[in-house]
């Protein structure tokens, strides 16, 4: 099937908008190149420009993140009030884009602030849920493209403390709750698009085309001062998650990077600030690469089809699917940042909570295969080229730690599991959660199999831990 001109134009616009920071998914599926090769190149180029000093600083601040693997993304803002519907009509697309999709004038959209009163918001409950889900960091929208600050800001009165009946600063409460739970706390901040500001990027319906705006006036007058506020008023911030770097030149990018590096040297910068200076590569939204990707990278993803709450979107990914995606991403070397969209009352939809907690219960038993784990040394289990197209395989995934392999089985084999060909010798095997019961290992003709019971011990996926004896060079 050929792509329609409309789709091609949208694709071109999106890839232009996310210039070299977010890999283009369609390129990964191109016929001749090995799958994932272009993404691997982009990932390596993130680190390429760093000086040795910068590289050392980067290594120090990203160490926790490499262990963490699994984080909670929260999209919360005024858009939770219309929740995907404007003037009685559903508005297609992601919920937090409603102002743009329905071309709502600033004067009208602003009125939402007067009704925003999330009395059911409870920071402790949100952070407890993240902990129950096995997530190690939280990233929340401090300001999305609509320009509304969800924190008390001295820079602009268009913020939750000054413009709503709620009057509280939920970011202060979340920062405190995260500190109590030992969960890292970070901010999403839309640095480029700001549909509330005459000189911010994106609002062409009120303010005309972006190329006629005084963009630096907006950056210096609002975005940079607000990022400063976020990095000085909320304790240690683990990460600032910038997005959609429209019109972000290297000079503008460097201004934000310098602000972050000066105020909080341990704070990470995601891969969407602008050209250069990110600590890791951000994959496209919901885009899981087909192969192992070297370097540091993250997949930001939704539980349904929207980031901000939409009342009609109840198409939830199952706990089984979420667990597969988590293991899949970790086995390819990445982190998974998984989103919830709380309601305007301040409640995380029950289905999101239930599904995330189910993943958390799986992690309680099997987390050893995830936290701090390195990617698969094999790769054949991920899939293969069939008729010039990459066909994904989903039977099992492998993650590793020094001296150990973890095989997570999503399809239960009859009788035994054959280990992939390896130089190392497998010396011991057991199920995570049952380390005291050894599984029998048999080697014939150089092939090692693990004997399995008839029934899988875990309803979602069982993990076989295998201890290996790596041949030391120069011995035997
Ligand atoms: O914050 C979430 C999204 O709002 C943000 N990134 C994640 C983490 C994001 N900003 N832009 N995009 C994602 C790409 C946007 C694409 C679309 Fe559209 C928005 C497709 C449909 C609505 C723009 C407007 C392109 C077509 C119509």
C-alpha cells in the first residue's frame, strides 16, 4: 500500500520538527538497511560531541538512571477538564493537544483555569502508586504546549497557584512525597511551543506564523526564567524533559543546557531540548526500536492513546503487554517512561492504576532481571528479516548482569527451553522467586537445555536465571 500525499506531508513535518533528536520510525523499517542501524548511529552521535570532562560528568549523573529502567510520566494540565471534548463535540487526537486541534483562542482556553480545582489530588497516593508499580522516577508536566504552569510561578500569573481556585502548588507536594519515598523527581517543560504566548512557538491561530515572532523574547521572558524557578524551588530535580524543539538553534539550546548544568549539575537533560547537549536519546513517542541500540535511550509511551486525560479513551494496554514492552525495551538497552493522565479532579484513572500495579507485582518477583540489567548479547530472539521486512518474534527476551543471564519466557515451551548458542558455560539455573529449586541443565552436542515444569510459575512471564562461567582468556 502506498502512503497518501497527506501522510507523507505529515511525516515530513514531524521528522523536520524533531530534527535528528528523535529517530524516524519509518527509516527503521526500510527494506535494505539492517533494522535499527540508523537509530544506533543516532544514539552513538549523542555522545560523540562530548569532551572527556563532559563525558565524565555525564557518566556520573546518569548512573542512577541506567539502574532505574522504569519511570512514571504524568501529563496533567487544564486539558484534563475538556478531556477530549470541546463544545459538545469530540476532538480527535491526543488530549493535551485539544487547544491546537480545535484552534481554541487563548481568551477562551484561559477560562478553564477558573474551573480547575483538583480537590481529590493527593501527592502521597500518586507517588505510592509509582512505587507499587516498581517505578524509580517520576516526570510530570510542569508546563505543556498550552503554556499553563502547573506550579506557582513568579514569571507568569498563568499558573495553578495564581489562576485557579485550587491555589496549591502540586509540584511542591509531589517533590516532598517523592523525597519521602526515595523516588526521583523530574519535570517535563515545553520549552519551544507555548500556545499562550504571542512569541512562543505553535499558536498560529491567534498569533500568526512562527517565523514572524520574536521567539527569543519568549525564551528569555518566560521559558528560561520558569526553568530557573523549577530548578531552584523544588529540591533536587533528576531530569528536565524538554520536548518538540521547534526553532531551537544550537545557541538557544546551549542557553537552556547552561541553566540546567549551572543550577543542578546532577540533573539530566532528555534528548529533545535541541541540537546537542542531551544526556540520552529520546525515541519517538511510543516507538520501540526493533533491535539492540547502544548508548543511553528511553521510550516515552502511553497506556492508552493519549497523554493528557481523555474521557473516551479506555483502550488500555494490558498488564501482559506492558510487561512484555518493559522487558523488550530493557533487553534492547533502554528505559521505559510510561504515562498516566490524571483527571481534572486529580485522580489517576483506575484502569491505569490497576494495570501498573500488576506490572509492579511482577517486578516484585522478577525485578532482578530488569533493574540495572544490560541488553541481550544474542539478538536472534528479537525477530528476523522475512521477505525484506522485519518480523518481530515475541517468545522470549534476554537481559544480563555480570555472570548471569535472565531469560524471560512469554511463550511457555513444552518440557524444556534451549539456551541460545553461547561461549560461556551455563552452570546453574533457577526461576526468579524460587532460587532454592535448581532447574536441570542438560548439554548434548554443544546445546544446553533447561528442564521446565509443565506449567509456567508466573501467569505473565517466568524468568529463568542462568549462572554462567565465562571462560577467562589465557586459561585452559
Ligand atoms: O507530551 C506528549 C505529546 O503531547 C508531545 N510529546 C509527548 C511526550 C508531542 N508533541 N508533539 N507531538 C507529540 C507530535 C504531535 C503530533 C500530533 Fe498532530 C499532534 C498528531 C496529532 C496531534 C500536529 C497536529 C500534527 C498533526 C496535528
